[in-house]
C-alpha cells in the first residue's frame, strides 16, 4: 500500500472523474485537475469565490463549481480550457446544483425551494420546475440517466413528478400518500421508485415507473421511523434503516419484509466475527513505560489517533460501546443512519448511530450478521470498493481501515503531523482511494488484486 | 390402654372405696358413731374384726347390740333375729339359726358387693382413663380448631387485602387506560391541530413563496442569466428535437418499453428458476422411484397391494412426465401432475420409512431374526477375513512402531527408553508366545528323536544279529567252500554292508543330525529369530516361513510328495499362522509344500 504526497484541499471537495482518468480538487476558489496516474496538475481554474460544491459531469468533460453564497455556478471544460460558462441565479439564490445525467444540463435549486432551474449547455433553453419539495433527498435520477423523479409539495400534499431527462418533459405526476415525504430513490434497474415518509411516520411506498403504486410498507407506528434507505445494486432488496436500530430488507417480488437485522450491543452468535481495533502497544524493546500515563489521560483522543493500531479478533460474547441518546433532543443519535450495499450485493454495511464505533457487515446471501468491526473512534464514513467486496472506513483519525471477507487491516497514513481522515472516496477501478482531511488530501494506492489477496490473507496485519 | 387400666393406684382406689363406703354408710346409719370408723377400716383391716366386735359389743350391752342389730337387719328386710314370740309377754329369744342365716346372707352379700365393687372400680378406672384420653383429644382438637380458625381468619384477611389490592390495581389500570386514552386523544388532537397549523403555515408560506417568486422572477432580473462562451454539442451528438405531442407519445412508448423489458427480464428469470426447480423436483421424483422400486416386491409379497399398485401407477406417471415434451406443457397441468405424483411418492416413502422403523423396533424386540441365522456362515467368513486383516494390520503397526523406535533412538534418549520399555513389554509377551511354541516344537522333536533312536537301536540290534548271522553264514561258507575268490567276497561284503546301511542305517544318522539342529537353533537363538522378525517388516508369511523352514528342515528327510493343490498361495497365506501348530504336530504333512511354495 502506497501513499501519495499530501495536497491542499478545502471543504472536502475532491472527486475522481467518472472515467477514472482525472482527479479534481478545490482549494478555496481554485479548481485543480490532476492526472490520476501521475498526479500532475493538468488544469487549474480560478472561480469567482470559494467553491462550495463541485461535481463532474457524467462524461468527465465538464466540472461544475457552485458558489452558493453568491448564487453562482461556474462550469469548466477539460477539453477546452478557455471555454467557460457562468450561471447566475441572481436574487433567487442558490441552495443546490447538480448535473443532469447527460452532462449537458445543470439543475439549480433556488433558495426557499422556489423552483428548479434547468440550464442547458447545448441550447439557450431554460426550464423551470416549480414547487420542488425541500427535503432530505427530493431529486433522484435513474441509473441509466433517462428519468428523474422529483418530490414536490403543492397544496399541503406531496407529489412526485417523473421527468424524461432528454427533453425535460413531464412523464408522470402523482400524489403520494405521505404525511411529509422525506426522500425518493430509484431502484438501480430504473423501474421502481421508493418513496419514504419523514421520520415521524414509518412508511415506504413503492411506485412503478408509470406511477402505479406497487406496495406500501410500514413496520410500526408512533415512534420515530425511517432514517436511511438503500437499494441493493441488483435491485433485489430495499434496505431500510430506522430509528429502532433495525434494518429491514424488502424483497422485490412481494415487497414484503424478507428479514430484519437488529443491531444489539451484545453479540453472542459464535459465527459472527468481531474485529476489535486495539492500540498497538509499543514494541517491548523500547519499554512501554516510556509514555507517561498523564499525557495519555490528558489527550486521549489525539493519542489514540496518533498511535498505531491493529485489529484483534474478539472472543464472541462481547458487548459494544453504546451511546445513550438524548431523548429530549431533536434528531436523536440513534437508529441506523448509514447503509451501503457492496457492489456485488453480497454484503451490507451499516452503522447504528447509538453504537457509533461499530460497523456491521451483513451477509446478504445467508441473511445474517457476518462481521462487526469495532473501532476506537466513532465511524465517520465508509464506502465500498466499486469493484469488489472491500470496505474502506474512516473515523476521523489518521488511519484508514479496510475490510474484505479475508480479513481487515488498519493503515496509518504516513507523513508528519496529524492527518485526520474525515472522508474517503474510491477510484472507479478500486485501485486507489482518496483520503480527505480538513485541509489536505492524499491518495492511497492499493496493491493490484493479486497482491491484495496475499495481503488480506493475514488477518490482523498492520502496515 | 388395657395396660394402663390394669395399673391401679392403690391410694386412689382406697380413696374411692372409702368414699363409696362412706356414702353408703351415711345412708345406712347416719346416727351411728362407730359406723364410720368401722366401715372405714372394715374391709382393708379385716384383721381387726374381733377388736371391732369387742368394741361394738361388750358384755354389758349384748342385749342392746342384738336388738340394735335385729332392728337394723329388719329394716334391711332380713328376718328377725329373734324367735317369734309366742306371747307378748314372753321374752324375746335369740334365734341362732336366723342369726347364722343372716350372717351367711350378709357374708354372701358382702362378697357379691365386693365383686361388684371391684368391677365397678375397674370400669371406673377404665372410664377414667378413657375420659382422660378423650379429654386430651378434645383439648388437642380444640387447639387445632382454634389454630385453623385463626388460619382461616388470617387467610380471609389476606384474601380481603388482596382483593382490595386487586380492586386498587384495577382502578389504577382503569385510570391508566383512561389516561392513555386521554393522552392519545390529546396526541391526536394536537396532531390534528399541528397538521392544521402546519397546513395553514404552509399555505401562508406558499403564498409568500408565490409572491417572492413573482417579485424575483418578474423583475426581469438581469442577473439571472447564463454566460456561455459557446454552446456545446449534445452528448449523443444529435440535435435537440422540438417538443411536440409526438415526443410525448414517444416518451410514453419508451417508458413502457423499459417497463416491459424489465418485466420480461424478470419473467425470464422466474422461468429459469421454475425450470430449475422443476428439474430438481423431477430428479427427486426419479430418485424416489428408483429408491422405492426395489422395495416394491417385498411389500407386494407382504400382501401390501395397495402401495404396489400406487407405485406402478406412479411409475407410469413418471414415465409420461419425464418426457421432454412435458416441459412445454402449460404450467398448471404439469404442476398438478408433478405435485400429485410427488405427493404420492412422498407418502409411499414416508410409509416405507415408517415400516422400516417398525421393523427395526421389531427386530430390536425379537432379537435376532431368521435372516441372521442364514447369514451366519457369511458372517463367520467375513469375520475370519476381517480378523486376518486385523492381524496384518497389527503386524504393520508393529513394524511401524519399530521403525519409529529406530528413528526415535537416533534423536531422543529419554523418550526412547520409555518407548523401549513399552515395546519391551510387548516383545516379552511375544517372546513368551514364541517360547511356548518352540517348547512345543522341541517336545515334538524330542519325541521323534526318541523314536528314531529306538529305531536305530533296533536297527543296530538287527544289524548285529544280521552280522552275526552273516558271520556264521560266512563262516559256514568259508568252511564249506574252501576255494573261493577272496576280493570278490570282500567286495560283496562291502557292497552289501554299504547298501544295507544306505537306506536304513544312514537315515537315523541323518535324522539325528537334522533333528538336533532345529531344536538347537530354536532353543539357542529364539531371541535372535524374534529380533529378526522385529527389525524386519514382519509380514505373516515371513514369520510362518521361518517356523516352517525349521520344521521342514527335519521333515525334508522324509519328504512327502507334493500335491499341486497344496501349493495354492492363498491357502498358504491364509492358513500360515493357524497352520503352524498342525505343521509341528504332523511333521512332513504340509511343510514340504510350503517350502516349495516359498
């Protein structure tokens, strides 16, 4: 495993191009595009203000930089560096901006969700979509980029509009039986739309592309409901994480619950492997008493972040560290807030927010808990390798953790000073991984698949 | 109780007597001064009767006493002590007869009374003890009653308390339920109020939004604009098309196409899955049929025609179904047939398994069946074979152990010594066995040697006799034929002597030598041979060959004809170990062949 040198970064804006050739990152008002293999700077664009959002177009030809504060979007072309495009939303303001799947339209959401403006880069045409709903995930494109589902709110009722992305024609428009729609998400096959209600009510509705209601699912009433939703890449399962700390899997045939995964703090099943991250004690030759305990007590977090760690397989009846959620606060830290299927749909990684240090990996073939990774610090994010079942986890420390069915490793990011990894993103080939810190980022190059197999053969190896 | 009753308290009895007598006395003669004293002491102190009488009656008051007694007696209904007065003036005469009679009667009465008194006393005692017992019983029962009463009261109290509690809890539950209901109502009302407010606010918000929209959008905001250097081509290279009704229709078409494709894809998948499942079912069915068909005959024989018929039925069905063409049939018919046949088959299998279970249990109950008896021979053969195999395996293990030992000696001394000890024991055991074998052999040899020596002695005697005869014959010849060829006769003599011994005389010598040899080797070096078998990978054939070779050495003198059947190697191999004894006991019966074979 190799690491690149550290580059500057702001606002965690660093993205690989979809074709995997380039890497774009933002430093204040500058946009830097590098070649992934050499990390040489290919282009350097200067925006009008600090960039708040950056996005590659699907064909990797354009990069969008949004400056929400100024209500501005700037688009840069990789092919023609002199080409420029600036979209000003004026007094309407800007809260969100994104590419359409064809990479020739930009969808801007104005302040107060007054409307969505569709700007075309091909023609002068501008389309407006009124009444978009301000919610968690109000817009969703199908994977093939043909259709867009948009949540709308009119007359105190929720609606979903389905647009054809090629010409922005309204295909379907239907009301949904929700109190307060919170999100929409297409199945990867683009034929089923999952719509879920806000956390006050546990309700999932499944609509066909033509607007027919396929099924309604509700696990329970009264208490707080859905927190996160994810489709399996095979479109076979819809995983719903809820505030009761459970993930429910709906199948795609009957849309009934196939199974539910609880996230208990005590793990007793001997078939489950629990990897526990432990601080690596300094080598005995140096003497472990050299480190005064007062220092460790004074700065336990930085100490933990700085020292090396490794994984140990914990003997199974084990209880994980839990967080007592404050019941009197809004948005309590409880329930399954993060869900991700592996690209081959064989595994599901989850995080229960009141056990923030643990990542749970479920075996979807056997529908049971497979592995639990207990970290020393709360898990900030995790992401699956797009090519193979390999999970990268970061906890805000200077380490990155990788898990695969063969085992898991804890890798310290080299370099002087702290490098707290706050986020990470995989290269589409799965060969490298961008580790994003607050002010810096670096690339982590993983071995080719052969070497990886050898490296992962060891269970708790540490580099 | 009887015992207790017989134990009479003398004091108590006396007292009771006293009392009873006293009462009777007071009735009898309340005025009498002495009577109390008299009667008090009358019975227990019968000795004092005289003194008593003397006290009662003195010389002076005889008359008075008599009259008094008469008076008393008459009042009790006794005849008067006095004779009937003939005249009124005549003095009353004491009638002695009457007195005696009276006395007697009184005595009898007294005795009766005593008896009665005794009876009454004993009864009284009995009754008294009974009374005591009953009283104690009564007390006990009373106590019990009291206790149970108290208990009942306690229980009642508790029951009451519990009921009270229960009532309270019910009340509480009701209250809670009411509370819940109330809260639910409150929640519901609040929710509706909240929703209402939300809606109102949202409407206001929407109005504001609308207004803002108008304000922001209608101002002809110059700022809202896109500043592009030049427009870029579409990703697909085509030009944008106009929006018309046609495009709408096309979009619809496309959408339905996508949906259809998806459904088709899913249908295909389901079909594939179905086909696979059908295949599995079919295979299962076939396997079931094949599994059940051999069983078909036995149940039929057992007059279980119904199942047999079903099986044959099913088989026909199976034959029909297994045809490939059936796959193309519509789902329902195939499904029905298949499921029906599978169900039937399953039922049969189930019943069969149950039957088997029953059989097993029966066998367990009955012990060994006839079938077992039939197969006993096979069993024995099999066990023999297995035993042989085991022996071979043992031998193998032994050699391996030895090899291991050898290996171990090279590396470690302590463990090897320990191991050696273990092995030594084993070896000892084996040596003992061999020792006994050799002993037996030796005995045999000895016996044979004896017989041979006897034969030799006999032969020697015979030879002597023969020599003597010859000498006499020669002498006679010599005497008879004075002119005879000297060397010729010498030659003849030599030849005859030689030829005579070659067959008969040489044999014992040979046998002696040979006989001596094998026992000496077996006696002198049994350890050596055993060691050899140990160090070498001792196969059974080798072992037997050694023993046999030593046997054959002595028997080779009297070699028998070797029949070709006896040379069968498998026989040798199989019987080699068991045969050693017979070989030893019958020298020359088979060893010759074994030597040849080996």
